[in-house]
């Protein structure tokens, strides 16, 4: 007669092994959840930084903000967001290179985000001179006819 044939419970080794498997699964799932939430926070901040950067660059190109070098300027709605721009001469005399950077500084390294967009644009003074010259030429043609 086999003495293990009529056993009705689990051994201590089986219990310890099942608990080890269970806790390793819990730790793995917790790590996956933490990684997912961290990626979601960074993606949200990076998207918001890109939108702020594009909006500020459009303000510069439209003339609402000066096309000159500036640094550490904060956004009026949230002081954690700042923007800086570097304006340099391009390869052509009337072409300007604008590097606009938007940064978010939070309480941890998880929430520190920088986004930079580089754009080339004509100097606003060249644009104004061109329009003024066209108006003058049109007026001269109208007077000569």
C-alpha cells in the first residue's frame, strides 16, 4: 500500500512554490503598470510642449512676438512652462533661422520635457519693404496713365 495515495492536502513546498509564482507575477504586472503610466505622462507633456512651441512660433512669424533672441520667458497660463528662442542669420541675407524651445520643469525628472522647433523665415523688415515698394510702384503706374 502506498502511503501517498490517500493524501488530501498540499505540501509546504507546493505552497511556497505557488506563492513565489504569484508574487513574481504581481511584481511584473506592477512594473508594467508603472512603465505605462510614466510613458503616458511623458507623452502628454511632450504633446503639450509641441503644441505650445508651434503656437509660439506662429506668434513670432505673425509679428505678435518680436523676432529676436529671448530666453526664459514664461507662459502666462502656467509658470512651469517656459520658452526661449534663438534668432540667427541664415545663409541668405534676408533669411533668419529661428530655434524656438519650449520647456516644462516639474517636481521630478519624469516631468522635465524640452521640445525645439527650427524654422527659417524672411526678415519682417524685408517683407514690409517689399509691400511698400509694390504700393509705390502701383501708385506710380496709376499716376502715369
